[in-house]
């Protein structure tokens, strides 16, 4: 996905080998297997191999769907069709009108207990009774991806087996017993289970809500669309959602929320571009390790080096100390206080996917109309967008193909103050809700949009400890003062964490009233993935 954004070919040969390796693990039976390696202790006891991780089926299918669109290679289609059939026949327990993946396998350890063994199948196919019975205490966390991937595959190819199985899984995942307090509701008079209210694993619930939405889009089910909207609105209240600091603060959490918000908006279920703008300008990008973080990471390494690391670390069997800091650049942090001091295999890909979801949502083009949803930089075959925000209230559109542009103004912009010019000619602003409409454009036209860029202060309170137990990735029960320029957080007081460096450099970085300019080579693609 990020190659589509950047055009980068860095390590492409290595990536191709990884893809070839992973694709080879899709068996003739259609199951994505973890094969019988004897030199990879992190895969669990050798006697249990090969096994199939439920979570891995959904992730692999989503990855292959992206690669099928990216390459057009029919071999990806054959593999995905095979996976649909394999999961349907072998891994899923079918009931009257619904289906589920059992959670009780033969391996008792966390992350392995819900694995399907090739020579034994499931240990127990009893239907799960609540949402807390899966990996990381969440049934949704390891099953949530799959019905969405299946629904997307139907939309792309018309595979009706995928649609049927997706529907069966969605009917299971939307059972009241998995949502809220399904007997009484969390508030008097509210049936929370019918409105996707939930408490628990942010990532699992975000994945599942997105999957339900994807099935609802495939079948045009308005009830399910509203269910997902209610669940998103409920879930985004957690911790400090104004800046996208949600759940346990992991970098992947914000990325998942961005994806769900974009999907809901594209489906016409709501307008969440304001949320996406706030998320991506703050937690959705602040959680990424950048070259500027290297000195601080080196300082952390010097302070916290283990004087006696385990043998597997010395042997580089699982860990390594070779160029660790440099290799972390581009990854996303887990985010627990006080610093961006660690990362995880889930945070880096899903945090980076949040960048892609936002990038993809910046611009939509159809029938000569360019719709600009986010005032962020973007180069495209139809129109280039140069954003001077948050330094200046200025956006420049360099038209290539559009005859009309619709440009959304964020909520902090008073539309009465907006000015617009095509070339040197001033244009009277015309509005469709918060979208500035610019008509009669020609190739080569340069549109300049200006508005005041002002700082504002907002106060937000972090949650109190949950039943007296510290639980949240910020100081708890504290009133924070946020200073914004546009939707960019430039200063927070007190700091979110003691001795942490997140957001501390922003006041100086964004102090200037003129945007710093840098000459870069920009990549343009006309391809759009249906993710």
C-alpha cells in the first residue's frame, strides 16, 4: 500500500521473496499454514506444526486482495478462491444461519490456543459464549478481519461463496451476547447491544466493526451500516480521541480507527473527515519513529541496555542488536508511557496502513470532478494539492484534468473568511455544505484558497483509573490544555507523560507563520485499491 503512495522500490527484491514464501504456505486445501520449521522457536512446539492461525487467515487474505489489485496476477485470485473454500469447508463451524471459528485448539499458550492443527483439527468446537474468550482476551481480535476480507472479495470478483460465508460470520459476530451489557444496557433505557456499544479490546472491535461494514456495503444493509456507525461513535470516545489517542495508545489503534472512519464516510454512513484530519495530524503520525527520534532512541538504549541478555538474543535467533535504532525508523510505537520506546509487529504495519487510509481519502476523482476531503499534500494524475497547513491557511490546487473541484473546509475554518482565486482572478466562493465548489476549470489552472490560520485552546480530561486500577496510556484524571493550529496539536500542558518526548518539539516546529519549502520528487499513480 505504501509503495502505491510513494513509488518506493526499496528492498523490493526482499519483499518479493517474502511474498513468495508466504504464498507457498497456502496449501492445496486452501488453508494458510504455519509450516513445520525446526529452527524457529517463536512458532511454538514443533510437535504441533503445521497449524493454522485464525487471525492469520484474515490478514493473509487482505494482503493477497491488495496484491491481486496491484499486480493483476491471476495466481493471487486462484489462491484467494482456494482460501475461501478451505476456510468454509475445514475451519469454520456452521450452524443454522451463522458460522464461527472455534476458539479451543490443542495448544494452551496465548496466541496458539485458537489454532487449527493440520493433523487434529479443533480440540473443541463449542460455540464461544462471550467476546472475552479469544487471544488477548478478545474473540473479535482474531476473528474480526475475516468476514470483511470475504465481503471485499465478493465485491471485486463476484465470488458468492465468499459472500455467503461472510454473512454467516457477521450474523455470529453481531449476536447480542458479544456486545455491551446485552441484558440491561449500560444506561437505563438503552439497549447497548443493538447499538454496538462495547468495552474491551479496541483493535478487535475496530477490526470487527469494519468487517461488518464491508459486508453491509456488499449487501446494502442499512441496519448493519447504522450498527457500525453507532459502534464507531461509541468507541471513539475512549481516552483522548480528539487527537486519536485511543484504547491502549498503540500506534496501530489510531491507524485502525482512521480506516474505519474513512470507510464509513465513503459508504455515506456519516461524514468523518474531521475525525480523520485530527487523527492523522496528531497521534496517527506522531507515533511513527522518524530520523529526528534517533538521538533519543540512542539515549534510551544507553540507559536501558540489558547487561546479560539471554542466549537466544546473543545467537540472533529471535532478537538482534544490529542497526536496531536505524531499522526502527518508519515503524510505529506501542505508545505506552513515558516515551516512544518500543514497537510491536502489529503496531508498525497497521500504523503505516493508517497513513495509507488517510492518503487514499485525501482525494476522490470521478467524471471530471475532483473532491478534496483532506487539506493534505497529494500528487495525482487529476490534480496536485499543496497544503501550507498548519503554518498558513493556504491550499494550492494545480489542476490537470478536473473540470470542477469540491474542497472541504475543516470545522475550524469560518467559511465566511475563505477567499479563492483561479490564477490571478478572484472567484466568488460557492458552497455545497462545507465544500467549496470551483467550476469551469481547465488543465493547467492553479487555484489558491486562503483563510485565517489561528491558534485555539481546548481543554480535555483523561479518564480516571478504571475501578481504581491504572489502565490508560496517559496521566489519568488530568485536565489537559491543548493548543491547536488548525487541527494540528502544537502544545499540550501538562505533558501527556512525564519525561516523554511525544509532542514536545511541536511548539517550536510550528511556530513559523510561513510554511518551510522543500524540493522533492513526487510519485503519481492512477491506481486505487479497493481496501
